[in-house]
């Protein structure tokens, strides 16, 4: 592997969690271990991970719910579920929630390692996220923070560009306020929320002359960047 598989491992069985952490780190996979879903979600928000291994049955927040919250923050992150639940219904639910693999206990650690590499290799070969977006008559160049229309070019601030990129990555889908605050401002607070509303208003003004682009408030939930063909 040319890059580290920086893994968030969530397992409420302390002994199993420690054993898995030691085994994977011996195989050159950095692991952060959490023992419940709420702790894991906080850790994911504050850290930098490109792989998750989640136990399903946990206190405070189960693995299925945790996976949904993680996917809101990073829809592309690979997830493997570890569980003693073996019914077909549970397995189907796991895959519907975006799982990349599902391993039932007890399992071989060597098998887990092979599955981790298989999932990581497969997902890392997927088409990379675009950095340039066509928005009606506009073109957004995310890396250079440029919003272009015909011969006009506007240089966006870092916050404007980060927020617009997040909206573009969720184009025509609702972006939850809490997710935007965590991803762009890192902290979901009253003052950051007010600041975000100001930036949303600025972005809306930039697109006001193009009827094919609309930045919509979804009351009580978040925002949606609607781009019509």
C-alpha cells in the first residue's frame, strides 16, 4: 500500500477492541479505538480517517446509526461492519446504509485484514471527486477559489469556496446545517451558524442573475444547491 489506511475502529468489547487494534497496527494500519458510538462520532469529526470498522451492537449509539452520521460527513468513506447479528435482514440493512463489507463474529483477523485491503483498494480506485463544477452559466474552480461566468471571474474567500464546494458535492440534495458547520467551521455553535447564514446569502447573490442556479433554504434542516439543466 502506498498510503496509510487511517482507521477508526469502534468496538464495545474492550478486550476484542484492544486485540484488533494491536493486530492491525502490527500490519502497518494506524487505528484509533472507541468503545461507543457517541465517542466515535466525536472522534471522527475531530480526526482525519479514511476507513471505518464499526461494531453494530453498541451502547449510546448503535453502529447502523453511527454509519449514517459518518456518511453525512463523508459519503465516500469505506465502512466495514463487525457484528454477531447474522440474519439476512440485518445484513441487507447494513449494505443499504452504505456498508462496503459485513463480517460476522467470530472471525479470523487475517480474513479481516484481507477484507480491509480489498475494500480500500476498490474504493481508492473509484473516480476522484471533481474539482471543477458547471453551475448553469457559471464554472466553479474549487482549488483556485474562482467563480467564472463568461468573461467575469470572482475570487472567493476560503470560507465561501469551502462552503460552495460542499454544496456542489451535494448538488440537488439537502446539505444539513450541522454537517456544513462541522465540515467548514469545525464547530456547530450559534455564532458560527450566524456566520454561515451570511456566507449563504453572499453565495445566493452571486448566482442571482442565473435562473438555472438556486440556493434554497430547507427550513429547519439545511440548504440545497439546485442546478437545472
